[in-house]
C-alpha cells in the first residue's frame, strides 16, 4: 500500500493557443479521466485556464496555474491573484519554477510569500527547488537545494507545510543533453526528505510528496518512479502531446505499483 499518493503534473509553459489547449485537455480527459491511483494536474497558461477547467470538471484531473501573485487583489498590473485562480477552478499552483527564477528574478523571499498566499487561499503549492549546471559541477547541489527549501518554507507551521508539494528540478539536466540518473534523482530527493524532517518533523517529511522535474519522458519515468523518495513528476515538454503525457502517467504508475 502506497503511503504517499503519486502526483504527476503537466506544465504547459508558454505553449498552446485556445484551440490547441482544448484539444490537448480533451485528449488527456479521454485517456485518464477515471484514473484514481494518482493525482493528475494540468497547468496551462492563464488565458486558457477557464476552458481547461470546464473540460476536466467532474473528472479526477485537477487544474493548476504556473504562478501567482501573493496579494488577493490590488493595483498590480499584469499579475494574477490566488482568489482569481480559485475562482477559475485551480487546485494547484507552481511556485518558484527555475524559469521564473532565471528570467523573472524570482527569489526565495518571493517564493515564500507566494507559498504562504497559496496556502491561505486553499491552493496546493508545487514549490520548485533545484540547482543550475554550474552548481552541480561545483559540488553545490545540496547547498542550493537546501537554500531553496529552507527559505521557501520559512515561517510555515507543520500543519501548513504538510500540503506543500516539492518539485526537484535539476536545471542542468533540462535541455542540456545531460541526464540525471534515477540514482541521482533519488539522492537529492532523499536529502530533501531528510531536511524536511529537521525543519518540520518526521511525520511531515514522510507525508510530503516530492516530484522530479528533469526532462521526464515515457522512456525514463518508470525507473525514476521506482526510487523510494520520488513521488511523482513535474513534466514540461512531454506534457504538450496527449500520447506522451498519457504514457508518462501509465509508465509512472508501473514504477510505483
């Protein structure tokens, strides 16, 4: 019997027009709407959240956003609030993705504020942590991951933190031609769980779901999911086609069952 329910989320990033998003969401719905053995989350762009929400309504597929602002409302041109995300049907929100950190100057402080806001408004944060190529090569992996983890969760009580999903992104293994092995993924996931135990206690550490997010494909997901501290995946490019995403779900389940 699985202690932690696996969770696989598709991050559509800045892809899919309205028509394309509707087609993809319907494809995933047809293949996976009755799958209850894991949590499936679709994270499309803001412009299509409403349409995707309607498509997956009354299925076991959940809706997630790719970011949020920490205020409920206000004069913050261009931002999206947690209240708006809840209103359109979101259950999850990705926070602190490596691309947000790299291109939009996301910091541990802003990640922390966003995580707290998401929890306050009953959204489940998928909080991303992970090192760049230069960090991996310099042996700073654990230092960077710990920094992201500790400061991202700063000030959260155990009861609050239990709902946070952690996503480990080895940025050096995304689109670089270098792949993290399942053993390397497990090594960092185990480290994250050990740090969670120190920060928030053993019970929270044991129950927290930790996703892997480094060039996940149908071909590698099964072995990755077989690792004891890997509870799911945050899927990028391979979530943009129905066939590959469905195969990831099915192959990933084989790794856990």
